[in-house]
C-alpha cells in the first residue's frame, strides 16, 4: 500500500518535471525542474528498497550536480533562448534543423518499438511488485561487498576522486606573478592618497 | 515498521484497539500525521523563540535590555513579529524571475523540515529510524543551499546574487569537513542510523563520543565550526553580510517570504545543534537509566536532548555576537587548509585508535571496565 503511494507520487513527480524541463525555454527553470526529476528518481529507488542509493542520489545530484549546473548556467547567462528552429518546428525549443528532427523521429520509432516489445508483459510484472511488501536494509551488505568483492573498483574510484582533487588544486593555485590590473589598482590608490 | 514511531505506539493497548477497528495501515498513518504535525509545530515554535533568544542574548552581551514590551520579559515578541511578517505587503522586484523567486524560500524551508524525519528526540520518539539516518540528514539538508542560491539569483539584484553565490559555495565547501567528521563517529558506532549512533553513549558523560578518544575531542570542534558555516551563522554569515551586501540573498524579499528564510535559518540551527548533541554529547541519554521502559523515560530523554541542544544553541548565538565576520578568502582557507586536513587526520587517527585499542574509549582504558 505504502509502496504503491510512494511509487505513484514519485513517478508523477518524475514525469511531470521531465515534461516541464523539456518544455521550458529558460535554462535556469530547466535546472530546477531537473531537481524535481532527481528527487523523484530517489523516490523510485526507495520503492525498490534501495535506501542507500536513494540517499546517495539526493546527496550527489541535489547537493552537488544541480548546484554546479545552476552556477554554470548563471555564469554563462541563463537568459531566455529564442527558438532557433525553422518555421513549423518553432513550437519546439531549439534542437536543430529539419534533418536532425527527421533522424530523431526515425530513432524514436525504432526505440519505441523496442520498448513496447520489452514492456509487453508490464501488467503481469506490476502484480508481482504489488505482492512484494518486504523490505531489507541494503547498507550492511553494501558495506561488506565494497571492502571484499569489489575492493578493486572501490580503490580505483578513490584514485579517480584524488585525481579530481589534485586537478582542482592545480587549476585554483595562485600564480606567482601579480596580474597587471592589481598593479593598476594599487597605483590608483597611491595617487588618491597623494591627492588627499 | 519496527523502528518507527508508529511501531512504538502500536505496542500500547489503547492504540491497538484503535488499530483493530481502523486497520493497522490507517492507524499508522494517523500516528505519523499527528507526530509530523506536532514536531513541525514544536520546531516552528523553537525557531520563533530562537529569534527572541537571539535578541535577548545579544542585548545582554551588549549591555542593553532588548525586547521587553510584549508579554513577560518580551516573550510574546515572536507573535507580534509573526503577525507583522504575515500582514506586510508581499513585494516582488519587477525584473525578478517570478517562478524561482516564489520557489526559493520554500526549497530552503523544505530542506530543513525534511531532516525532522530522522531527528532522535528520544529512543522511540523518532519519526523513523532510517538505516541511513545521518546520511539522509546530510543529503536532504543540501536543499537549503539550492534555496539560498536560487533566492539570490531570482531577485535580480547584485547584492542578492553575491549573497547567493557566497551561500552556495560556502555550504558546498563546508559539507566536506562535516561529512568527514560524521564518518569518524560512524566508524566508532558502526552504523548510520541515529539510534545506533546514540546507543553506545548511554550513561555518564564520560561515555559520550566527545571523550571517546583525543581525535573525537578535536572532531567536535571541527564539526561545530563547520556547522556554524553551513547554517550561515556569524562569524561565517558572509551570504547575508549586513555591512557589505545589505542583507545578502534575502535583500529583496519582504513579508512572510523573508520570514520563511529566517525561520529556516533558526530551525536549521536547532536541528544542527541536535545532530551535534546526538553525535558527540550523548544524545537523548539520561544517567542511571531513570524510569527505564516507561513512557516517562521517553519524556525525560526528550528533555535531556532539548536541554543540551538549547545549551548549544546559546553557544551559537554567543559566538555570533562575539566574533567579527571573516573575509571570503579567509573563509575558504579555513575550510580547505585547516578544517578539511584536520578532519581527515581525525578520521585516520580514529581508525588507528579503533584497531589499536579494540574500539575502547579513553575512560575505559584508564579505569578498567568503565561504568555503563
């Protein structure tokens, strides 16, 4: 019962925010709708009993990635983008010209057929999920597996993070020589003081 | 269902009768609804009283009297303030981003209020004792940063934008020492749920994790300083620095929308203080196991947590009115050059301590088996 309510609310949140995210022409609003999608996906993970993955989803995406995207959009000017498509396609946000749209329709057709083929047994699957109301915490097993069976993957990902940290430190390292504009400011300041 | 407040109350006879007639599912829903509302009201009131405490204590520290007109000792000032907030005109700048401008205060408050779900007020007065409790609390409270940033961006004012950017960068940066310090306690306790984290700290103050080993003692101060920065409190209140940014990210907000930002801040201080009490200062435990196993015990535990949290709340306000504000570069260098390395050092040190002394605390080592 509770799992069903959670599933309905989360999937509604995901679908509606997804549509709004695609539809809006303001990049900043898109980012905020993306926030809704990501929180909804966290809810979907919860319905599958993956509590740790759900918390990590919120931690990584809401706390890190979305803020980063908001920063990036703001610094690059997140104004309303005029639609750059041709006449009939003006309804859609800028996605390309008529050739890209033709390709898109073709790919969507193939992809849709595949999805329908995969999900033809969808309703029988849903019945299975409804009957499954048990919930086992995943975090203990995750912790065990991370330091036993998947130790190499764990260590390699930590090396990746270390690389990112060192790279960020190198980029942010202050240069030895002083930029020219600081000298100008200091000179101006001295001039002002002399006048006074 | 075992680790939730509904599971606890369903073990009482009257509630069981209710569950028989209404069904277990609906009764649990009713219990959850009632206690969510109750905790929300309590925290909102605490947030309101936080503003009074702030004004009264700051007045004390500056040898003034402070608000003393409304009610005894000016205690009802929060009602007057609330009515003022609600009845003020809701102004929006003409060039503001309407959607984001309306959304931002709610996101900010939402992030704080969602952490109530795992707040351990007592052993059983915890809405749900999630397996990933403290991790969930860190994760969901990062929504506050999004709210602050969007508030700053949407107002379309230079002061707000600067405040919002400072807020977001500050909250992201200081999450690292906070998380590393929490990892240290998780390492000792061996679990992420709040009841596991608090369980070993039962009894006398020397069982508290702050006195577990020298690293946790340093860790408490690292945690406290970092949480000050995460809640945008002075001396880290750069996002709302009055002397340079007018009021930072909420410069353009008026009426109840400003009120929501302020309420979120004061509730967040309480929540963060409660988390530090649970992690380091013994949580809800009371000595000698008074009235073990009865409902009065839960009330006493609630009181214990509340008192310690209020004491920490006082310190937060005290710090605010004592220290001058930092510069942005000082803020960042404190986080990245001092707190983060110290936190990593603490984490490694605690791990070595646990291996070397088989997880025993300092008191345990000095005085034999220790008192439990």
